[in-house]
C-alpha cells in the first residue's frame, strides 16, 4: 500500500483552465477526506484585476477563507498593470 497522495484529474483540468483561459482568479485545493487525492475545495469566479490594490483585495478575500487548522494548496492568478503601463499576469502556487 502506497502512502502517496494522488492528484484528482479535475485538479489538472482546473489548473489548465486558470493558466490558459483565466477561468478563476484563485483556486483552493485540499487533501480529500479519505486522504487519497488532492481535490478542488473552492474556485472563484473569473475576474481580471488591473491594479495592485484590486488584486490585493481579491487575495485578502481568498485568504480569509483559509483555516489555520487545515492545510490547503492555492493557485492564484495575479494580474496588474505596472507603472509603465505594461499588463502582467502571473500564476502563483502556495501551500497554506
């Protein structure tokens, strides 16, 4: 018997949706109740941010949904415009 935790196929599909189509601003993943897979816990609606302040608000909304008692994996789609006017989008993956 393996002690490894697998990744549910829906996680890869959601990751690609965010990466390729920006389908969610953030996705929170968790280990399933039976401890066999990483699964989607919650996904936000699609939203594009253009300022650092707007992006910070979304990040704070997301982080308010996290518990200190349970581990989570987070995929966050940062989007903002630099002072020079260049639009940037970056994906970040974090463990909480």
